[in-house]
């Protein structure tokens, strides 16, 4: 789809991209200044493998702040943190460290595409457990229990969720944790990279599961919360010393360390005035309300208001079996592939293609996340773009017969 969108753009078409997975805001000014300071201070040499000490300490404090019960000591110390090249590398390294050949890894779907491929890279076996629109895309304890076998090694869970926008409540996390307490060989990776982008107050965190801390890896970073995707700084937090040692050894052979200038900037971001985050989250919330209001009565769509992250994930099954107009570009695209029924919308992939060719809006088919009944539409863009994209989508859908 990205290639097709680029092709149309190159041909001069005004394609609106609603497929981005990153905030469109500029990085906060004080963070940009920190980069300049770091360059001037010659922060241009190798650093420690698990990360710059000041950033590890700041990340430990940041992660400890997600604990709901604020009494007592910080949950994490600097020694519990490994700083990597984005949350992506932190997750990949954690999987490599925990998963051996043939180990089963439970992935509630829809889920971020990379988990599945990372598990396969580690020669593990992804076990997809489907969550549904009707259940708010939340994994139930019953479904988790049913998926566990003697080979299960790991559960990877993302909250707030990409692509669904679902956010697990403290009670829902507790219920899953109770299942895991009965299975001491199963580790957890909690991907909480979107946890600052949450619309109903503070987001519940796995950090609160004290009894699981020795087999839990919690992932976060500056990419989404601080609009710093290109800096490539993320980290994991884990209380298990053996894990931290093994994962550090792995990282030492891969990258030596994450870029020092970027680590310095991330450190300043965490230590800085966090009101800039509130402004971004408020803007995302306004956009969320706008896109939901424009999407909720589109024919054939079922829409839930996302509770976190910046994606709308409508169920579009109501449009399957409909036909695009015979004179649409979508109908003509099949000239190269006579096997495909010319006008039929069979699934979310087809709908996505139709919205691109005839609505000039690029979205992502839910099948990319293991859920072929839905579409992912990013609202990390201006309110003006959201309004125009939804106008085009509605007009294109109203032309289906
Ligand atoms: N986890 C999820 C669910 C994501 O959506 C992404 C990025 O899109 C990442 C992790 C990776 O974040 P980073 O850019 O810090 O590598």
C-alpha cells in the first residue's frame, strides 16, 4: 500500500496519508537544544553498553512513576534498565534473550507486526490469540489460560495498543497476572511505548504487578511520548539480574551502545518540563474526538472510540461483498490481474486499496496486524487533514453498491 501511495503521489495525485505511526509534532525545543549542547560538549565517543548512566537513572525514575501506589521506594533502579536503539530493539533483544527454538510466544491479535517476525527470528513459535471488536480488543484471562501449553515461554502484550487503541484497565491486567502466577515458567514483555498517550487519566501499567517483577520486561522510550521517533532511543526495565546480564551481552555484540548524542537528548527529555506532553496528548484527544465523530455513522463501519495511542480501528465487515463503480480506478486496476473480480470488495485489503485508488486516502489494512475485518487509520495529523480524509473516505464508501 505504501508503494502504491508513493506511486500515486509521484503521478501528481494529492494522496492523504493516514498510515503514519508517529506524532507529527516537532520535538520539544529544549530537547533540540540538548542535542546541540551534546555535540558542542564532544559527546562523540563510545558509551557503556546498557546506556549512559544518567539516562538509565532517569528512565528508572520515569518507569517507577507508572506505579499506581506511590508510597514506598522506586520500583526500578538504573541497573534494571538497558537503553537500546528504539523500543523496537529493546523488544527484539528481550525476545532473543528469552525465547529458544520451538518456544511458544502468546501474541494477542491484532498486534504490532514486528512481534511476530521477531519471534520467528528467535526460532520461536508465535501463538496468535484473537481479541475481538465486541470484546474491546482485550485479552481475557480465559483466552490466555486456554492458549498456554507446556511449551509456552512468553506473553507479549501492548497497552495502549497499536493498532486497536485499546487500553487495559488495572483490573484487566490483574486478571491476566493471576493466570501467569499459576505458570511460573512464562515471562511477560509489556510494551507500554504509548502509555503517555492515554485519554482517560493515567494508564494502568504492568509495573504494578509486583509478584511478576522477576520475570517481566517493561518497554518504553521517547519515540511516541516526546515526538522523537528519529532519535531511536528506547529501553527495557527488568528486575531479573540474569536477564539484564544476558541481554547486555547480546547488545554488546550488536551495537556497542545507542548513539550518545541521542541518549543525552532523551535524558534531558525525561528530566525536563513534562507539560509539553500534556499539550500533545490534549491535541491527540481533540483529534480522536473529531475522527470518531466523523467516522461513527459511515455506512458499513463499526467504530469504538480509542482510549489511547493515535489510531482508529473500525470494523468494516459491513462493506464486504459490495462493489465499486465499474468506472472506478479500483475496477480498472485488475486489468493486470484478471483473476481478481473487477469491482468486488472482498476484505479489508480490497477496501484499503479502493480507498487509496478512488478516495486518495492511504490507510493500513487490519490484515497487517492479523485482523482482516478492520482498517487502521492514524490520526497523528492535523484536524484539517482528518476532516478532509474522512470526507473523502465517506464519499468513496457511499459510491459502493
Ligand atoms: N511498539 C509498538 C506497539 C509500536 O507501535 C512501535 C512503533 O511504531 C514500537 C514499539 C517501536 O518504537 P520505537 O520507535 O521506539 O522503536
